[in-house]
C-alpha cells in the first residue's frame, strides 16, 4: 500500500456498539480513531467480535466493518484467513492481553506493523479499585510486554507516554493522540438552567463508573434532597440490574440512541470518579455539548492543565454544596459551558486527532524502517478486564450474525477480497 494512503486495521472485541455508534469509552475511542483517520485519507477496516449487538447496516458505518465469530477472533490463522487478501500497513489493538496473545502472529500473517493503542493504564485502574497487589503487578507486566512487542505505540495521556518511554519504546515510534470529541456531531446544548437536571453517562458494568453512580445515589442526591432542592439525576448507560434501581430523584435510562439524546435538557454534568485511569470520554462529550462539568481530579486526566469547563473538587461530600451554588448561578454555568466547548473545538476535536494519526502513520511508513521482530513472549495474563467483568455479570450477548468460519461484512470496499470470494 502506498505510504500516501496508509491502510489501518482496527481489531476490537466489545458488545458496546450499536448501529455504528459506541456505547462505552474504549469502543468510542477506537471508532473515533477509525472514522476520523478514514476521513483524513487512510483506508480503514474495523474487525469486530460478534457479541450479539445491533450492528446495523452498511449505511451506519463510514468505513469497512467485518464481524467475526468469537471462536475465530482470538485464533490468528483463522482470523487472518477470514480477512483474506486485505492489504494491511498497520494492525491496531487496544488491549494488552489480546496484543500479547495474538498480536505479533496476526500482524505477521497480515504483513502489517503491530500498533498498541494504549488508551488506559490497566495497572493503575486495578490499584485504584483496591485489587490485590499481585493483580496490579500482572496488569503492569502485561502492559510492559505489550509495549515491547508492538512496532509502534499510540498513547492518550502523558502518563501512558511515560510508561512507553520507561518500557524502552523510542519517541519516534510513539504517538501521543489524546481522546477527543466531534464538535460537528455533538449538538451544542449548553446548560438548561431551568431543568435542574444532573447527568452522568457511562458503561455501568465498568467498576469505576459503578462506584461513581453509588456516590451519586448515596452521597450527593440524598444531601441535595435533604436541603429541599428540587433536582433530578439522569444516569445513562447499560448496567447490572442491582445497580440501576431508580428512585430518590434518580432516573436510569439504560442505553440511548445518541449521546445528544442523553444530554438534552441538562443543567450540569457530573463526573464523580474516584477510580480509573486515562482520559475520560464522557467528560469530553459533556464539554462538546457545552455543558458545565463538576468532576474530580481523576475526571480531568488528559485535559489541558486549566481544564476549561470543569470545576474540580475531590471531596464528594462537598458536592451538594457545589451543585446548589452552581444551580443558583446561571451566568457561571453558561461561562463554563462555553469554555469547555471552545476547548474541544480548538484542541481536542477528533478531526484534528484523526489527521494526526494519519500523519504519524505516513511518517512511520516513510521514515522508519521496520525493526527486527521481537521474539513473541506468550505471557498469559488471562482475559482483558472488561471481558472478565462482562462474563461475571452475564453482560455478553451470544453471536447472532456469524458462525465459526463465516464472517459477515457489514461494509466492504471492492479492493478488499475475503478468502474464497
């Protein structure tokens, strides 16, 4: 493939997509990088594991998409055979466990360079939710092996950039591409100061998000209601039944068709995150919609140092006082909303980030010769965190579109010819 048109294949296993849209942070990053690198001139194919979601039709996807049965997805020779004669310059994986298990072999079979999109620090997440030290160390070891195994590395924050450097990844083989939002897609709602409605958006199967919801339920809303404030909280996202019980001024919507729908008629967005790692997609979506945000220090990871549009307070017991003061100050709410939107437009738009990925891929192809492939270290770290959580909570759907050995192309260019066609 000509260096002028780099060919990127993104490999993603998740149930959290719906008709071309992402329903959680990691899929949102992968789909946004795929879409906006495609719009910036790259040839893009997304390989999805069929988890029984509603994947929509070709018109829902701006780039090539193929569904693969789970029994084939983690078998490099099977997966490469099903992709057939697709030309690959870069194979992009975002999970350390998957990259270590299948990445090097799959990249070799496809003839592409292996890219690790280190969108998160899994060891930091494990530590933040109080998992045992041996579990934290397992994640750290897997991440380090993934960094050393990949030909090139994409990171989303300065912390991940430092982890890559400490693992010996040269700066020329690393690209810092933050999370972002699309100001053209996200409607500019701004704060509805008459609605007295708070919003939190997230995949509630993810433990840091579940903890945030528990804080809203047990700390924030009871204090607001005890003070006599007529305020409501809207919680948006899929989650276990035990967590998503409404009442006490809290509404759980489940999945919604669009983020815009979730954020309509909202006064203030909440990000009471006390655990996790990496840049938060929900906060960027809030800012793109022109919503003021109340968040913790964890919530503003990856944002510019001044974190425009976000008021930061790590003492959640002070949040009811903060919220009450903001609800009484429409001018401040609107000023915060405008500042956050400008930050997205000027510094954190997916259009800029996607173009940056294409520029870096061209540079990697043109200026950096492929290095000698490292010995594949088949260190086994088990399942990715999200997959273990979904299995434990019975949140994975069964494949409905594919069968073993029978992929389903939702959209396909004529230049890509699957095996046997």
